[in-house]
């Protein structure tokens, strides 16, 4: 009889560990899913040469106009 109690306890511990890991993974997936929304909220600017949308921080500014690269700044 004691063997079954030990077996049930072991199964319970394994089950608890597996569901705990699943919860942690689900939480991590949710956090990662929330990140693109934050990034989309970031200021987006349009390249005056090719019309590409890009984050303001990645853009190049020249004469009050924004470009996606130095190459497009030069070509414009
Ligand atoms: Zn461009």
C-alpha cells in the first residue's frame, strides 16, 4: 500500500513541475507577444526617397527630411 502512496506523491510532484514549467512558458510567450505592440508604438518615420517606414531611431535626417539610409539621402 505504501508503494502506491509514494508513487502517487511522485506523480503529483512531476505533474506540479510540468504544469509550473508550462505556466512559465505561457507567461514568457505572452511577454514576447506584448513586445511588438510596444515597438509599433515607437515613432515611425517615412523615407523621403523610397517611402519605407522605419523607426525614427534608425532613420537618417538631412535638411529636415528623413531617409532610411545615407544612400537614399544622397540619391534624393
Ligand atoms: Zn529609402
